[in-house]
C-alpha cells in the first residue's frame, strides 16, 4: 500500500501543464499532435457529451516505461468467479494494480500458490475516479488517434458515474460510451465521409460481434462448471473446454470480423482469470444498446437514465427493469 501511494504521488509530482509540454523541444511533433488531440477529445466529452468537467488530462507525464501500471487479475479454477480485492471508497475490485512490474509478478506467484488462475497485463491508462487530477501519460500516446479519443471519453465516463462495488458494470458502461462517443467525435470533426470514422465503425462492429460471442460462451462455461462433478475436476478436461471456445471463435466469428483487433484471441493462453477480463469489459452490451435507442440516441439522456442505477443493489438487473418500463 505504501509503495503504491508513493509511486502515485511521484507520478503526480512529475506532471507538467499541457501548454508547457507543447513548447518542450524534447517532445516530438507526433507526441504533441496526440496531446492536442487529447485536449480536443476532452473538450468534446465535456461540452458535446455533457460528461463531468474535470481538470483531468490538462497535464502531461513522460514515463520511463511502456505502461503506467501492471494489473493482476485472479479467478477460481472451477467456478467462473472473480477473486476480488477491497479498496477504500471504490469497494471491491476484480484486479490489483502495481506501478512496479516485479511487484505484480510477485503478487501473481502468491495467488498461484492459492491454486487460482491469474492474468497479468500492462496498462497504458487508468483513472483515479476524481481523487486526483489525472495526467495524460506518454504510454497513452502510443494509441491510434481514435483509440486515444475513445480512452479519454471512457475515463471521463468513470469520472461522471461510478457505482461502488460494481467494477464490471462500470467498465462495460464506459466501454460502450467510449465507442459511441468516438463515433460522434469523428462525425462532428471530420464528417460522415471520414475514413477515420469508418475505421471506428468497423472496430465498434467487431466489439459488438465479440461481445455477443463471449457473452454466450461465458454463460455456457459457467453452467459447465456448475454441472461438473467435483470428482471430475481434471485440468486436461478444463483445457479442452477452453480450447473449444477458441475453436468456435476461429471458425464462426473471426471470418465475420472487419479488423484484426481480436485475432490473438484464437491463440491466447486462456484461463478463467483472462476470460473474466472479457466479462468485465465486454459481456452483454446489448442492454446498453437498447437503453441508448430508447433514449433517442441522446448521450445526455442515456447518462441520466444510468444515474438512476447508482443506488441499485444489482445495477444490471435494474437496467433491464428500466428498459422494460420505458
């Protein structure tokens, strides 16, 4: 905990105002172009999408590494269920972040000793959910232009609405609105014939396709675990079951995709921890789509409807109720 707090403050103390960064001769023209784009996306999120106005992304930090943090996820082997950590203010979360890669690896080793599935990944951007003024990070500038716009909108959604103990719901909401918002940004700034807008639409269509696929697979896998007798918990059987998911994806879904965004799923080393990351970000985005349509495709009205879920014990179930009564 002390190490995380120290590194968080060290990062924040390294911030320089965007205006200074744009004048810095040591920052490349390409990086400066990305900084300017991030400022435009931030203004769009606040002024056009009416997300919460903050001081986030008004400063810049040049990192000495490719990722800002390293995130560890864990899950139970014979149940499709997150291992969770508890944090002040935000509640339970299905992952733990470390500024130091070796610390993340050590955490993963300890979790494996408890016979848990684990998955560690580098993260280029994250949100402190309003506790600090989040800076733009050099790791974020490696994104494509439209991914950077999407990320700024995604993180601004978190600053606007975040439900305690509901990490999966929060991430799916921000993922859905990041995609919608990026489309709206390029429609406004480049027009309906924009090549970038067409790329965004292709990415979003593939996200929708993958969401539909992985939602069904996760549901079926969860049932498979429930119905599997305890005396039949053989790792070979589980490996075969996970391989079947990848086979169906490669044969039934990948040929329909318009981009290469999900190509690596076919060969990824799957376990429950890695699959549950997809659950966190991608499972069943259809209810958000329904509410968005019922809100007249009005971003602000959609957000206001979602704010009605803040006190709900189960926001996903409450969302279905709201849709049914509109």
